C-alpha cells in the first residue's frame, strides 16, 4: 500500500475518515487525555506569537515575523503528518485504518452539528438567556447584543461557514493530498483563527496567515455552496433555485471572499436573510445581507438548516466515495 498521499488512495482515506468522524466524533475522553491536533498546533502558534510578535517592532518586521512563524508551523505540521502517513502506508490494511482514524480528527461534522443543535434546544428550554449562552460557544459576536432572531441567524451563519472551513475544506485537502494535505489545511485555518485578525497586535503579524487561509478556502467555499444547493433540491420546503439565485447575487458582496458562498446558499435555500450588520465585542461591522427572505429567523429555522447540513454531509461523503470508486477502477 502507498502512503495514501494522492487520489484515489487519498479519497479512500477520506471516505473512511468522514464515516468514522460522523459516527464517533472526537471522543471527550481522548481529548482530556491527549488533546486534539488543533490544540497541539495552537500551542505552537501561541508560543511563536509570544516570541516573535514584538509590539515595539515596525509593521514590516512584524509581517516578516508572521511569515516566519507560519512557515515554522506548516513545516512542523507537514513533516509530522508525512511521517505518520509513510508509517501507515508501510503497514498495509491496518495502516489504512490507523491513518483513517488519525484523519478523522480533522473534519468536525458531528461536533458542529451538536453545537448548533444545542442553540435551538437551549433556546426552547431556557429562553433567550439559554440561547445566548449556547451561541456564544460558536460565534465571536457579542451575545448580549442578539435578540432571538439575530441569535438564530448567528447559529445558522456559523453552521454555514463552519461547514465550509470545518468540514468541506479539510475533506477537500485530505482528498487531494492525504493526511499531510488535511493537516496542513488545519494548521493554516488554526493560524488564521488565532492570529489572522485586524487588531493592533495581529494586523501585521497575522497578515500571511489570513491571506493564505483565504486562498486555501476558495475551492471549498464554492463546493460547499454547491452541496447546499444539491441538498436543498432533495429537501421538501427548501429551494435550490433560490439558493442559486442568492449565491449569484450576494456571495461576492460579503466582506469575506469565502464566507458569502455557503451563507448565501443557506439563506436562499431556507428563505432567510443572513449576515448583514453585526456586533463583535463593542465593534459594529457593516456587512451585506445574504438572501432576500425573512430576517426573523427562529429555532425551527436552525433545525431546518441542520436538515440541509446533514444531507449536504451525506452528499459530500457520497461524492468522495464515487470518485474513489472511479479512481480505483481506472
């Protein structure tokens, strides 16, 4: 067996990893015992941020330091993942299973579903205060600024965007480059989430991480929109036509080059308006609306979004399985 570094072998790995993660998630006991690849990568990023990101340096030097930090993170992550992939490849079928178990830590289908579903459940059980506590676990905006409709929109927006960068993107890069491809994507995305912010501390230092994250998420964001459109076509009460219309009209108007695609698709499919003006901390961010439907989202709309999400995840798995089958037959 090869090291599972390229299709169709990497697609077989992807199919197994997605199935394992959907069934098991990432066990809490394992997290408490050993952490998670994202926490390991995050610890390295945090250490480099403390050591290299000096407030007294000019922006040019801080930007160069950020490029160096990102290069070190990617080198460490890529070499570790490559060594694991090569080791698994030498073990035959048991190695494939082991590599799939490792790769299953990269997408987060089950965790995302559970966190978003908890917003609707807590909103039903504990009212607005419960919904705010739950949504604060998955969004960066100020939960106290959210009324019920804004809270529900925030949960659906988080589901849409994280479906792209938390599931489809690692799956895409796993399929393209095996375990190293998926791990490198996860390192880039983690760096962006930690240092890719437009704040005085990270505007320069996190520039490379933010720009690279935008680049590697381009294919996944478009693929995610397509998966949501396809899922809408299979879901009673959802509109694939309106999802396509919203993507064409609104995706490019989002302040992010990628987030608008899945958000617009989800908004159009459900007959909602998503995104728009939001408050992060004490800062109001003006953004375009995605979709032209209702802004008054409800807990039931969160559950409708989760139905689309589950079907889109199934379509992702089925597409990977089909491509792997074709590749193995060629």
